[in-house]
């Protein structure tokens, strides 16, 4: 079997090239061809010696994931569904904004955490994605977008690990993928523009702070353990106090950063004035020890099996105001791509059980590849 070169960060590719008797600078050239130029055909890589290209042809390949469908929203958001085999599909979403292009990507097929309000959680866990499957989402999206926007400039300026899966439960595959995103010879994204979102896998938060301290978002959703145990079952293993300590320790490695606390607003469950007060207490108590944070309130994306409802807008606004008045920076997430069901965190959409995925995939094959691509030209901008 030949190796898919998307599986490697630069160090990994250097080891692979060493195995072919090639020096590290060859790996760097190859890495740049693949990630910066989107090349998958070794013959294109004209500055590599013919002998190396021949070796690569027989031992390696650069392969993205099979695309099942592509949906483009009227607001420019694009959702891709990829086949990861055995009836499993994962999704990635591109969200264009005036000053950035954000790609939301998946880390697992399904998820084992089983949060009450999450459709991925309701599907259960199928398997971890490999480094190559994580990176393939970015590789495909970036080079697809460049081609269709007819630009050589970078289109994706931010990556958020907020698709399907719990990234910190797939740590060994995640870290090389993050490194390729940050690598100047890869995507060259700045550390603060790559966000890992986690439901709170405490030991891995600690490891990430030394291995690859990217921006950290923590899915909080509740101000105390009783409610959080219920909404985010992982809390029973890593309760709030431990989670807060892990956040504080993380920030010690990233001195000017802050943690983004995500808080999904569930009608009558976690959205009352008393919950806001409890949140303020929780954060203020830990602020003294060095916790710096922002809140991002997420309007719940309802799905029938959850039995939960979205908080009314007025309640979300009142909750935000309460936090803001206590001095906590708070934003409310804009919903994007509503018409194509592309909200981050609820990408599995209407997947009811895994046996249906295959049927759904078969149906979607017929609607893939929209002919007229119509996202407005946008800045490729980075700070
Ligand atoms: N497993 C990670 C990352 C993927 S989920 C995590 O939980 O952080 C990304 C975000 O979407 C999380 O904040 C998650 O709580 C949120 N989310 C999940 N289901 C949602 C839903 N139905 N509506 C709104 N947000 C949801
Ligand atoms: Fe998993 Fe995140 Fe969904 Fe919870 S919210 S089930 S951790 S993907």
C-alpha cells in the first residue's frame, strides 16, 4: 500500500523522505507543493528530481476524501459532506466573512461524549479520523476555493475544530494536523487563528498547551456541575473546577490569549437569569487565579431527538447583557448557512442512525457539485 502524504506534518514527511534516501529539504519542497499549491500529481513538481518523482509515484499518493455533496448557502456558506467509508460521512463548512474565511472541520466520525443537545452526540461514535482525513478537509477546501475564486491568495484564514467529534479524544491524529496548519511551509496560519473546541478533556488540554498551544474554545453550557453532568456527560469525569484549573494552566502557556467559553442557549434549561449569575460567580472566582475568557452564546440548533428548544432571542439578548454588565466580554453567534443546515456543532443534521447514512449518501450523490459557484470575492486577509 502506498502512503497518503496528507497523513504527515513536515517532520513526518521528512522521516518518510529519509526512508526514500532523500534529504529534509526535499520534504520541505514536497510539503509546499502539496499544501501551498494543492498539487497531487508528482509530475507537476518540476523542481523535484525525476528519480524522486518516480520513487514517489510508486510509494506515495496525495488523496483527499471522496466528496459526496456540496451545498452553497445564499449567504455564501458552503457545506461539504465527505465519505469516510463504512457508511460514515463527515462534514466541513466554509464561512466567508468580510475580514476572514473560516473553515469548520471534523475530527471524528460521530462522537463518544454524547452531549444532550448535539446531533453528532446522538449518533454515537464510529471512529477517529486520521491526520490525513482531518487535513484533507482543509486541503480540499482551500484549493477548491482558490480555483473557483480564481485567486492564488490564501482564502481560508481561520480554522475551527467545531465540526463533528471531540478533537481532544483524537489527540494523536489532531496534533500533526494542527502543526501542518501552522507550518510556514504548509498553511502558515497563525496560532490564534486555529481554534480547538473541546467539551473539556482535561488531561489533553494540558498536553495541548505544551505540544501546540492554539486558541482554545471550551464548551461550557452550564454554570455548575449538576447541570453540566446532565448536558455534557464528560463533566462527570472532569468536573468544572478541574476544567477551570486546566484553562488557567493553558493560559499560562499563552500569555496574551483568552479562553472562549461556548454556551449553547437551551430554553428553560440553562438560560435563566440565575444561570447567568452563577456563571459570573464561576468566572470571577477563577479570574483571581488567572482565568481570562470571553463568552460566545450559541443559539441552539434544535433537532427532534434532543427534546430541547432554542431560547427565545430576547432571552439570549438579556443573558448576554447580564454577562456584559458584569464585565464579561460576550458575543452571540450569528447563525450562518441556515438554508443548508450548516451550523457548526450540528453538522450531522438529520442523521438518525448510522444505517441510514448510506441511503442518504446515495441520494445526495445526485445533487452534488453545484455548477454556478457564486461566493462574492472576499479578502484572503490575515492579521
Ligand atoms: N466536540 C467539540 C467540538 C465540536 S462541537 C465540543 O463540544 O466543543 C462544536 C460546538 O457546537 C460546541 O460548542 C457544541 O457544544 C456546539 N453544539 C453542538 N450541538 C449544537 C446544537 N445542536 N446547537 C448549537 N450548538 C451546538
Ligand atoms: Fe461531541 Fe462536541 Fe457534540 Fe458534545 S458537543 S457530543 S463533545 S461533538
